[in-house]
C-alpha cells in the first residue's frame, strides 16, 4: 500500500490539484499527505477518486510520531 504522500511524488500531482479534484481544502489534503490527519471515510473516498484509485489501495494512518510534534512545540526538557 502507498501513502498519499508517496502517490503525490509518483504521480507528479500537486496538493492543489488533488484538493481541486476531491473538493477538499488544500490544507486538509496537505495534513493527510504529511500524516498529521487521519481522513474520514468520506475524505478517503474523495482523495482515492482524485487519484483514480480504490480506498483500500491507499494507506491512511498517521505517519508522524506525536511525541516529536509535542517536543518541537514545547522543547525537550532536560532530565525528564
């Protein structure tokens, strides 16, 4: 299975093109592609259709480590 990010790279499509084709906001498509947002079933259907694929051909889970997001925001504390 391939992620949305991988599909963007291999197809040469842009986030804006997928947003236009799917009817979703570019910010939401970007968050899904970067693994920061797990899309709803409806969003999955719309993005899969934008790529001309089936929903079950795409990996939809989070790919970012939440701990890294938290520490980038607040800074890693010493001696925790």
